[in-house]
């Protein structure tokens, strides 16, 4: 029974760590997308046809 509790603890900790990494990666990617979108909108007036 003790092995089961240890395994459940390991799985819980790894899930928590993976969730934190996913959140950080998502926030970073979102910031990059916002910056690139702002740059595209800012450079829109320089385009001539």
C-alpha cells in the first residue's frame, strides 16, 4: 500500500510541474504573439499599392 501512495505522490508532483511549465510556455507564447501583432499593425501604414 505504501508503494501506491508513493507512486500517487510522484504522479501528482509531475502533473503539477508539467502544468506550471505549460502555463509559463503559454504566457510566453501569448506575449510574443501580441508583440508581433502590434508590429504588424504598426507597419501597416508603410505598405503602398
